């Protein structure tokens, strides 16, 4: 059953208030000047996690492990041998493997499973002295847009506890939003880093497909899945990507392209003017909330005032993005999740009478409703009678969408849009209507279908004080340009408190 770890502090050792650090550089300044230590930071985060348990952001907290590692890194700081991420307290989504630690993808089917190895992306951050404080709640097998399908229960948005945080990396976004850790690692298959980042008012980066190794990421849809950081600043997202990215002998799909020094190229030359396209549908559709439409139009106007060319663009194939995405991802999920059979590891039904019933009962009892739905849909589209009608056709449409996106990005340096058509909706509001839930991904799936990088940055609040996100997209493997321009936008685009 789901569980929660507790932390107790006496009056004598209860930690002081945690500073609202916006960047790792600010943390490292305080470490260098003796204002704080890694051990003190970890204690502060552990105390805050305990105080905010009701958000349900973490499914397991590594209290003793993180404190021990903090002591080791403090010693390295004293000796002058600490890595580039010393002082970074990090949470990882419950789909990323960490050796000798549990990983369940938010599912009962992986009850009590511990990973024998560490994901490449996670290991590269550990090698630079990041401190992992725990694993974070998510939609089961990363299938969801609200973080309501987890075996460990719903995650609540810190801006309004009656609302969702977005999904599937909801726990990871809320943890950064509520200051339970400084940064998180999530996964993005159709918007699962960017959408919760937008709902929670933080930064979420989806790299180009193949920029970061997927080794050690529990697969949902292998040709879409990307690992990406959730942070409070574009600056930190750039640094984390720089360290995680690059070739990996364990992942044949990862790119061997050279990794730029993203963290050293954040300064945008303000005299450089660019061409920006914005999706006409994102500001004209009645399905887009008025506050989001207004904020997007205000950003467009401010960019024009700064001398950039900003024009409306149409993507005729946009309406096919969601069906294409769901046909292909469910097909890949059907294949990927076949390995969870109750035989080799994880949950095994006690009601089985023979091998066939063991498979059926273990999978039926172990998987939640949304995962079962997507497996069945994927199995259907892969069946002999419907393979060409659905799967083959969707692959052709995906190629057309990718081509259309690439052509637009040869005419424009960036494409912008809202991240989502609405701000965070209420818990339970869309759980009975799968179509409405899937429509929450309307603006984000395009980057996954095309394999391009995209980032969500905060763009003010709506009339209820709920965060609004702005998405920026550019050509594949142009993260250096994307991050630099996004940093410039974050610094120069005025964002009023409320619309």
C-alpha cells in the first residue's frame, strides 16, 4: 500500500526558515561564504517535505541517504573538490531508476521493486554531486495529464490544493513549486514536463528527442519519451541539461552530436532581432481560457515592441496531432508494458490458478484503469485487422507533422503558444471524460511528435491566482538558442500578478 516517511525534529535541532533560492548559483554562494552547508539545506528540505505531506508530492523520501551524501559533499566543498552541482537538492520522478532504491512508475504492478542500476541521466547528475532527496509521485506509467491516476493517490497543486498539478510529472513540479527540493527530473512523452510546470508556475524543459539518454527510464512510448528538468529558473535548466545530455553506450537512440555549454551561453544579444510565429489557434480558439489568451497576446505585443517580427502561423495538421499521438503512444505502451506479467518481478496475484490466470489477474489487479485503457487501445491498433488503418496511417501523419513543423521553423526562429488551453482544473473535474483530459495536451504533443525541443516558462497568473505558462519551441538540437532566448524572455517580458 502507499506509504509516507516521517521526520521528527526537536525544538533544539529544528532547522531555520529555508531561503527561497531561485538559482543554484545563489545556493552555492551561500555554501561558499559559510552562510549554509549541504547538511543544513537537506534538513530544511526534509522539514518542509514533512510539513507539506498533504501535497503528496513524494512517494519515498531518502532522509538518511540524502543527509549522508550531504555530509560527503560538505567535505568535498571544504577540500575544494566538489562537483558543479554541489548544493543541488534534487527529486526524481518515479519512473527513473536509482540503484538499490525503489521505482514503481506510480503503479501497483511494481510493488516492492528495487532497481539494480541507475539511469544514465541520474548518474551524470550524481557524478557532479547532486543530492537526491526522494522519488516523486506521478501518473501511473506517466500516462495522464493531472496526476490523478497514481497508485499512491492524487498530487495537489500548492497554489490551490483543490486543483491538479498537471501530469504526468505532477509530483516533480509541485515539489519545486512548494520548495520541497530545488529541482526535479521528470519525463515528457506528450507534455508531461511542460504541462505540470505551467500549472505550477515553474520552468519545464523538454529536450530534443535523443538529446538525453533514456537508459534507466521506465518506458511508456519509446519513440516519444524524453527526460527533462523542472526548475525555478531557465539558468538551472540549462545547467542540468548540459550535464545530462550526450552520447551513451547503453542507448542506441541517443544522439552523438556535441553538447554545447548551455550554461555559459545564456546571454541573449538584445540587438539581435528574431522572427517568431505564434499559433493562430492558441489566441483565437474559444477553448483557450480568456486569461491565457490575454497573456499570450500581451507577450506578442511586448516582443513586437522590442523589435522582433511576430506573426500568426497556421498548422493545418495541428488537429491531427492528438489522435496521431495517442494512436502511436498507446501502441508502443501495449508493447512496452507486456513485460509486466507478474512472473519475473513486482506484483503477483494471489488468486491465480494456472499460468494464464496468473498473467490475466496480475495485470488486471496491478494496472490502474487508465493504463489498462491505453494498453487495450494500443493492442487494438496493432491488431492484424486494424494495423494499416490506424498504426501505419498514424506513422505517415507523424512524418507529415514533423515536416510541417520543420518547414515552419525554417521561416521562424521560434514558435510560441500557451502551454495549455486552461489553467489548473479541479481535482476530479475531468476524470470521467478521457477526451477532455487528453485535450489538455493539445499544444504540447506537437513537440513530441516532431522531436523538437520546447520549454514552458511562467507567464503570470489568472484571475484566480493560478499560474499561466508560455511555450517556446525551436528546431531540433537548437537547445542553446532556445534556452538563451527563453532566459531573455523571462527577464524582459513583464508578467503582471494577475490578469
